[in-house]
């Protein structure tokens, strides 16, 4: 009698279940099966096939149905799923089903499989015919087809769909034709001739290596650094995966790659239509796509033959998954590169401290170092001690803004605070209006006259009466946000164009081409110069800087430095000097001393690493956060205390092992009580041993079934 182990797409059913097979049924590892659990039927994946079991065979059930004849996973994908499950202590079944979304390709359009392209019928379509058309979309398509062909599965990148194309085909204006363009198709291009001699010796290796490149694909003038190696990978008939942290960036990178490379380049992101996703996945699997520019989840895709992974903006905290399994896509990309035995390149202008630490230890290789560009920036610090500040702006700063406007220059003001005010205070009872769910302060939006909680994403109408003391007309907005600063500057400079750009109203680059006119731009986003054209900006302002010294998160200063220096890198133009102004109440802090005298990201990271070393914080130690959630408040504290005692016994009073907590966590729902503890050790191997026993230790404690446990490895 055959026995199989099955895992499920569930956190609760995290353990593999054992089932019996009849002799006539054959099931491979990695196939889906339908099995019974109590009175219900579930779809699971077979992970083990053997005749041995510790359970009584008479108590085991038979499977109901086999869905797949062959395994859905190849060896490398299976190894990747196992490594993620072991490292992050997460359900193996849940990870397999997550990966399954990027592997199953069914009902693929024949036009995709044949790699068809749309071509213009030049015999019928003439310039006179195109000009006479009243339908703007059809007119746009025909003009586009005059310049280039359009791949059947890439019409969405031009804002089109194949319904329009088929409508034109019926009229005989265009037609589909099969092409032979494949992975190995590449033409020689002059851009490949340029090669940086500093890192040519590294690019001879095509096996697993972790390289770091102090550059970014988002700055297209530096893309030349990648070209030589990308060319070699393509000539070896291998694919390249370019991972971008946010969807906003990938379209511009895609257009630029299409201009440079004579190979098939494709985009992949989560919000693509389902049919479009299937078509792209099929082409990648068949090897019809040479370069894949995609969001982080693309690391799970099944490739024809992967040769290189480029991870852009490696410092971005958005690579960390904050819901369900708290894995980091950067680490998973390194896992995938190690399993595939291919190099991975971590790219950023501002490396995170962990990457710099690994570079210093020789774990990562430096491919290219940035030149000193910060000499073009003149840094000024405005001391706000004993000065009057209106709406977050001092008189001295207003005078500087006025001087630059008189010179007909453009000014960019970076403000991280959203809305009109950061909170609303009652002058009678001295209480701030807080969210009823999570008890955090509401952000006030004056235009919409609403209060918004950024934790719960909850919006309510602004109060006219204080909800605590019930007095009217005494509610005062506290703290300046983007709306308030915009309103203030418009009143001070009525003849100057003041533009506010937020994540909700990102404007196309064409609308910002205002030549030789003074303008004040207020934003919280990094406006990349390739997408937004600012002709005369010479002044960069940073209003809120002091919050980094009072944050309860030790990584806040690191994130701010990355944000600041990415802005400087973005605004760098050769032979043009620019002024940077930071306002602060703590003028004598070492951060401002380094900005004034050194003005380099390297010196600031050196300072932070020294600070982390003295405080034994990552990367000089390693952490795991365990989060506990329950509806029963009484059992939670006792459960955590028992668990801490078990950890102390397990580690045998290890002096390098530290337990921080329990700490209360505010949850979005009133009825759920949430706490966390932090496990910290200076040795990664010792913490790994503790991590592997977390689930075993937690299960033995009373009331385990009433508590949901979330493990966050390498928290950010």
C-alpha cells in the first residue's frame, strides 16, 4: 500500500497530511490531488511518496482524485519553495500554491504561441487615408504601425487592445504575420562596444555570485554599465530578469530597453489582465522573451533558461512582504540565483546598511563604485532655535525662496507630511482626535474636510464639535502638511505658479515643461528627472528633518538618508551647482555636521554602522519577531511568559541571546489582542537553531489552538 504526504493552501493546515493510494493509481511529487478532511474536500499538493509512516494505516483515508499527471514544479522551483519555507518558518503548502499562480499556463492564444505581430497593409493604407480618419484610436494605431510592428501580446503596453486591431484587420488595413524572433536573436549594437574596464574581470564568471553595482536603472544615463554583461548573457541564449520594486518605474525602463536591444522585451506585473498574464508566462517558458522587466513576485516564474537577475533599488523596504508570509523578495532573489547557479546584481545609488556590511566583509563583490557627484551641491542648515516659524517655514527660508524666484528659477520643496495638518487638537480639553479603531492621530485634509487614519485607511468627516468635551469652534489643526504649505506659499507668492504633486495626482512629464518661468513644486515623492522635466531648479528644500531623531524605529535614520541622497542623485546635472537647505532645531547634531563638511552617503552610513555596532543592532546582530494574536485577552500574557521561559531553558542561558518584550501592538480590530516579542542573537547560526524550534516549542504550551502566531524573520 502506497502512502503520500499532502500539503494545503492554508496556514491552519500547515502540517502535511498522510493519505493512502491504491496500487493502480500513480501520483508524482508536485501533483495536485483532491483529498477528504472530515466532511469536506480540499485540493492539496503531494510532497512525499513512500510506504513508511508513523500513523496507523487503518486510520488513514484514500485520496479522491488526481488532478495532474505530471509535476507542476521543476527541481529548481521546488528547492526554492523548500528554502523559503525553512528560512521563514512558513507553511510549505501555502508557498507552493503561491508559486503555482505563476506556473500554470492553460488556454494560451495561438497567436501568442506562434509569436505573431501586427503589420500595416501599405498597399491600402496611405497618409491621406490616415488623416481622413475621425476615430482617434484607429488613427493612432495606423500611425504607430507606420513606424514599427506591434507584437500580438504587447498591444496593452501602447494602451490598446486586440479588438481594435481585429477591427482594422476586417477593413484590410493591417494583418497578423508569424515571426521567427527567438531568445538567441540579437543584433550587434554600437552601445555594446563601450565597456567599463574597472569591472570587466568580474563579468567573465557566469556562476553564482552576488555583485553590487552603485548605480540604478532608473537613471538611464548610467545604463551603459550594464550593457556589456547583458550582451554576453543574451549571446549565450539565456534570459535576464530585471526586478523593479514598484510598478510606476517599469514602463519607462521598458521603453528604454526596447530602443537599445533588438530582442524581445516584456513587462510582467500583478495587475495585468489574466489572459495577458498567461500569454506572457507561456512566452517566457518557451524562451520567446529574452529580457523580463517585472515586479518582485516575478521571481517565482518558470523560465526557459535564466542567466542573470538584476535587482534594482535594493534598498527599497517595499521588497519586504508585510502581509501573510513576511518574506523579503531580495533574499528570495538571492536564493533563486544560488539554486540556478547564476549571478545576481544588487543595484542602488544608496545601499542599505546590511549590503554595505556584507561588502565590507567580502561576502558581496563590488562591481562599480559611484563617482563623487555631491561636490555640485551646496548644503545650508537653517537653525530654528529661537526663531518664529509659520506653517513649517522660517522667515530666512522665505527670503531665500524670494531671491530664487527673482532669478526666475524653479524650487522643489520636499515635505513628507500628507494632508493639511498631522492632527487636530481641542483647545478646551487639550485632547487630540484619535482613530476609534487603532488610537492613532487622524490626519486632517482641509479640501475634502475629512479626517484620515493612515494605519487603518479609515476616513470620516471632520468634527465641528469636540467628541470629548462637546464644545464647538475650538478644534485647531496642529502640524503643517503639504496642503497647508501649498496654501501658505500661494498667499505669499501670488504671481508664482505653485504646484503640489502627491501620489494621487502624479502628473505626466509633458505638463511640467515650463521653460524659464519661476515655479515652486511641493512634493513627497522623488520626481525622477527622466520622467519629470524641471529646467531651472537650483534650490532643494527639506522642511521636516527632526522626526528622525525621535522615532521608535531604529531604521528611520537609514531610510531618511536613502531618501535624501536619492533625491540628490536624481537632481545631479554636470557643471550645474544646486543649493540644498535643511531646517532643524538640532543644529549641532552630528548628522548636520557631516552634511555640511563631508556631504557624502558613505560617511553617514559609516556613522550609522558604528552606532549599530555599539548598540548591537542589525547587521551586527540578527532578529526574529514573533507576533501573537488572539480574541481571548486573559490567556495571552501567560502564554507568552511560558514561551519565554521555554526559550531560556532551550538556549541554556546563552549570554548573546536576548528576548525583548512582550510589547503591545495596536491592531485594526478592537476584538483582537496583539503582542510581540523580539528574539535577538549575535550569531546567525545559533538564531537559526532557535528559529527551527519555534513551532515545536509553541505547540507544547497550553491554549496554543486559541492563538495565531506570525513569525517575521529579518524584520525591517
